């Protein structure tokens, strides 16, 4: 007898490795300026993101470029919220029909292990620019609050309802072609769908928000806008009441005048709303700094002003109002 070598040890089986790929937008004009962002994540058998090497192929072969390395490879990450992203740009063209481009990702197999379900592919439609210009929808982004600088951890509402399924004429949407899909990419590796969506940025920075609108004819247009998220100082609330001696005169005319012009917003921002609580159960909300109120009974009332800036932040000030 002689010693026989046993089977060599192998690493973890890769049989259930899988890929997830997304393209934003999935329709790209062939103008040499616009591209599609391809986000790629790999998962192990338990559904956990893993770091592997992925080879990318484009079909038709050579139709456009993709920002992988010289071998067409990229490496995924172990953070599902931060997929590896490459850019696909179709060749420049002004005439002809749309081209359906298939981008296929394949996990590069380690050693002799065989990886099943390790392939994934997506399609991107490349549109000659003349076709795009004649049929394209027109996206419109409306922000609430209506500013491009926001504080961290505050809710921002993105509204695409002013978008049009075709090009607008004189600022008016003809309404002849409906919008079929509205998609958002917030620039921080998060996406959403819908005409009106909300998002919170947790980290300061500059983010490119992309709105992609697809009409009922299958034509897509993307619009991007850069917003800044950072530490925005809160507003300051301040007001005075006149006259200094207020009579309880039965409200004919109003006997107390409130002035909040001394309230301020941070540099580059403005005050959007003034909420008043007069202390007698009556409240009022205004968009200007001045308002009036009538007190019918002699008493000391604790009045409160809350101001809101265009970034959604607020501040409060209070003072007692003596009515004799």
C-alpha cells in the first residue's frame, strides 16, 4: 500500500453568487455628453453583499464605451448602499433608429469553482439626437423648500409634476403624450420613483440629483440639478408689539400690532413663514413680517412667534402682552 493524496481543500462554494445591476437612466441620447450610470452589487448565498471581480461586456460589441479598467473589469463592495458604479456612453449619432444596448456583467470565477447565477445583464436604449429632440419629454424639477442649499437631516421634497410628455410650447405642455414613468437618482446612491418624492441627506456635500422622465412612446429624457447639503444656521426670531399700552377696546379697530422685521435668516436664505400665537387662543400664519390682532379682555397674554426659513428650519421668540 502507499499513501494516497486526499482531495485538496477548496474555498467557499460560489454556486449561489449573484449580481444586481441597475441603469440610470436607461435611455441615453447619443450626443457625446450624456451617459448611463450602471450600479453593480454582488451577493453571496445568504444575500449579503460581497467584494468580487466583475467583467463587463457591451453588445453590440464596441458600441460605445464603459468606464471599467482596460480589461473591462470592476470590483464590487461589501456595502449594499454603495454599489460600484461605471458610466456607459453610446457613440455619437444624429440619425437612424434607437439601438438597444445590452451590458452583461459576469463574476470572475476564482480557481476551479464554478459560479452559477453569476451573470446579470441590463439594457440601455441609445437614441440618436434628432430622434430625441423631436419626441423627448421635458422634465422639470421643483424643490420644496425652494432652495438649492439644505441642512443635513432635513426633508427635501422633489416634485416632477410640472414635467411634460413632449416638448413644451411657449412654456405650456400640449398634453398630447402622457408621462409613463418618473424616476429619481438623488446622487447619494439612493433612488426613488414617482412624481412627488421626499428624501433626507444625512451627510454634507454636493449632490447631483437626476430626474428621468419616460413618456408613453418610450422616449426618455434626463435632467440633472446640483444641490448643496451642509450646515445652515437656523433663523433668528424677534418681534415687538405696539402700542406699549394696549386698551381692551373690543376690536374696533385692532388694538395690537405685531412687527417681526427684526427676525433674520442665515446668509443666502430668507424667511418664508411667520406663525403667530397671540396667547388668547387665536393663532395666525403669515408670509409677511407684520400682522395685527385684537384683544377683547384686559389680561396679560403670552404671545409667541415662530419663523421658518426657506430651508425648513425654524426659531421661536415670545413676550408678554399687557392689555388694560
